[in-house]
C-alpha cells in the first residue's frame, strides 16, 4: 500500500537569500523617496507656514542637503505617510529638490502619533492651537496603548510608570500635567476664538476659561467681541464660565460683561487683520504685523526729525 508523502519546503526567500540578507531587509534604512510619494500625517496639528524660517531652511537644504532624515511609514498603496519632516519636505519643494531622505518604519497609528508629537516639540514658535491638538492626540494614543485603568486605580487618566499620562506628556515637553490639561482644553474653543489665542489677542488663561462655554455661547461671544472691538480679561472669562455652570449665562449677560471698561484696553487702537494681510508676507500673524507697522512708524519719525534738523 502506497502512502503519499507531504514534503514541507522552506519559504522561497530562504532558498535564494542568506539569513544575513533577510536580517538586513528587516533593518530600518534611510531611503531617498520622491516627494510625490510622501503625504502628510493624518490630522497633522502642526502648521507648515511659508515664512522666512522656511525659506532659510530651503536655502540651507539647497546648499548642504537634508542633514537629518525624515520619518515615515509605508502605506498599502505604495506611498508613505510622513511622521516627522513636513517642514523639510516643504523646504525641498521650495529648493527644487524632488526627493527626501526618509527613515522608513513600520508603526501602528498610536506609536506613529506619539513619535509625530515628540518630534515636533522641540520646534520654536509653536502656536497654542498646535500644542493643544498635539497634546490631545498624544494623550488619546497613550490611552489606547495603555488600555483602560483598573477600577482599583480609580484614575480618570491611565497610569504610566507610576505617573499620569498627562504627566508623562508634560515631562517630555517641560510642562506640568496641569498645564498639559489646560492646553488640551483649548481644543474645545471654536476656530474663531482659537485663532485669536494664536494671535495673542486673547491671553492663554482667559481662553482656558472660555473653553468651558458651549459652542453656541462662544459664537455669540465672538460676535460681541468683534462688534465691541474688545476681548475678555481673565476675571470676565471666569464670570462667564461661572454663570454658565449655574445655567444663568445669556447673550444679555455676555454683552453686559464685555461692555465693562478694562484698564488695559483704554485708548487701545485695534485693526482687522484681513484689512492689512495683503501688505505683508503670507502667514504673518497680527503680532508680526503690529511690530512691522510700529517699525515703519518709527522709521518715519526718524526721517521727519532729520528733515527738521536739516532745515535749521
């Protein structure tokens, strides 16, 4: 009686490659990837603004190349999702360079999110909105990585090596866990008000208090601020928050509170950013515009003084 023998052959790659070859294929490598194959990280919270700093980076890359490779992960369609290096990619485009050196890693969504946030924390001039959404994304990723806290722990925020997740995030960025929580609160602001925070028209602390107001009341407040050309102080923001928590905040109360004269806003000159943006480089903030206008006025003052001195 004959018996069919089943032969188990090794995988094809092991027949034609050595173990050293297979180990080498698993190692992370820096690859020159065409820019068109790189797309931004989903919901990337950090803006890439075409400003002087980006132009300087482009000039440096044109002269010396990209010193530090970007990080990306492969996608199913053969393209790559950038995790870090969005500004370097934009600078390469400006410099006319069509490839970017990239360290390719196989990462899941949560690991990629944590690296994306961490790689951008050392940047200068990070906007409050960027930091707010970045912290929120990292916190949510860490929660998924760590799982739900046990009922015995009784913690709203999961523990990580004996610390709250927000404390770990704060340690990485040099801030307390409470400050991290305050930044995350800013993600509850409507875009119009959050933009004013980025422009430093509304201070950070009042903005945190305003984040407790429902979206509808924030919209009403935004209209009142524009109409009255003023922004709330910390005291006013706290009072609006308190009235809301008591269920007593109305549009009439907001108008009444915002109608109060504030010492720091007496004789204040204000202007609409959109009326001046055409005269400045793209991406200029209200603060940068104000500084440029003051510099121009100072220069004009010096010229007038020189003319008066020459006429004597």
